C-alpha cells in the first residue's frame, strides 16, 4: 500500500491560506478595522444632544442647536440643526423642534 501523497498545488494553497489567516489575526490585534472611521447616526445625535443639554442647558442663555458643531463626519452635517433637518424630519430653522429631538 502506497503512502498518501499531497500534490504540490495543495501545499501551496494551504500555505497561502495560513499566511492570509495570520495577516487577518495580526490586523485584528493591532486594532485596524475598515469601519474604524465610521460614526453611527445615533452616536452623532447623542453626542450633539448631550452637549446641547449639558453644556448649553437646552438653549438657556440664547444658545441654539446651530451652536453645536460637528467635525468631519460621513453624514456631511456641520451642526446639530443640520443633522435634525437632514435625518430627523425637523423643518429648517426650527430650533425648538431640534431641541425636542434631544429631549429638551
């Protein structure tokens, strides 16, 4: 009875698969992710609303949701008012409606 032999093609494919798996594991451990720059809509809203309610006391002192600025984000909104208009069905210029989205 002859011994079982693996063709060279199978050994090459197994070696490539092992290298790919080790690369994926290495990327995981160094913290790389293709979604690392993505901020969810809920996170953006919660950050803006908590800033508006805590730091600006829900508009006390004349502050508006326009005063809550965002950095660069995937939703292309620069402040809380723009976020409310674009994603939460608030009319343009309706600061009270945007404040209501934040629970103020």
